[in-house]
């Protein structure tokens, strides 16, 4: 009887703790949506494998700038980017226009590029994070 009581209490505790947790956003789903957005908006300049064009458009693949400048990268998609940036030790000074994406689309494309081509991010970009950066 003592064993049954322990098992019963374990399952009640497990069920309670599980029901109290907020569901985590689905990163894989966001990455898949982001891949489609990337194909529609970004591939022309940054190319299919994220390698960019030497001296013209910076790479997103294995990009130190992307991984070390999360906020600036999000803002570049939202507002566009003008002026010099250094990516993987090389200077790029071109113009990237605003892409006109909604916060959820920005989050999805960021999750895609942050987790593709040798990039890995431990923290998912959310639409709320993007919205918090928009003036």
C-alpha cells in the first residue's frame, strides 16, 4: 500500500508540475518558416548557403557578427543597415534595405540564420524580443 501511495503522489506531483509549465516555443517550426522567408527576401544577396558575395554582401554562414551582435542583426532586418560592419575580420560597407517584415517573420528568419550553416544559438529569437526593439 505504501508503494502505491508513493506512486500516486509521484504522478500527482508530476502532473501538477507539468501543467504549471508554460509551453516552450517551437524552435524547429520557427526555423522552417524562417527558411521560407530567407528564400523570399535574403537569398539574392546572401546566397543559398549564406556565404554572401565577397566584399559586397557579408556572409551569414559562420558569421561572428551575427552571433555576437544579436540586437544589431535584428534591427538590420527591421530597419535596414547602412555603413561599415566587420564580419569575420573583413569590412563590408554596403546598404541593406529594410525588408518590411512583421516581428514574427523577423524572429523566424533570425532563428533560421542563427541555426544554419555552422551557426548555433542557444536562445530563440521571439516576436516579443523583436517588438521590444522596434521604436
